[in-house]
C-alpha cells in the first residue's frame, strides 16, 4: 500500500508596473496674437506583485518627477508677466495643469 499526500505548491508571483502621465501645458501669448504652447509630460510609475490568477495586487510607491522651469521669450518693447514658470515636483497626487 502507498499513501499519496498533497502539499501546496509555491504560488507563482507575477510582477508588473503601472504608469500614469501628468502633463503641464504652458501657453505663451505673444504680442502679435500667436500662442506658443509647450507641453511637459511626466510619466510616473510604480511596481506591483500579485499571485498568478489573483486580482489582488501589492503596490510599491510611485516615482516622483519634475516639470522644468520655463522662461518666457523676450519681445522687444514688452515685458512678460510672469516672466518665468517655476520648476515643480510632480507626484502621484499631481493633476494636469495649464499655465
């Protein structure tokens, strides 16, 4: 006689990453009526793990990004207000922005 028993196998762990892009749009209104648009997309990501076949995921922290500062182009006879747009840290709580 032979007894056969079962043990639980180690679950297969699935790793992945999630991304989201947050964009700041800067519109510079020139004296001649033209609008110069600069878009600054920043893609943040976070890694996750889950057990194969399960919808439950364990998430790591989101990365952090930066929107670079911008200086308005000089126009003879005119002063830009504001003259610069500051650098800003972008986190997972940040929203798309228009300046």
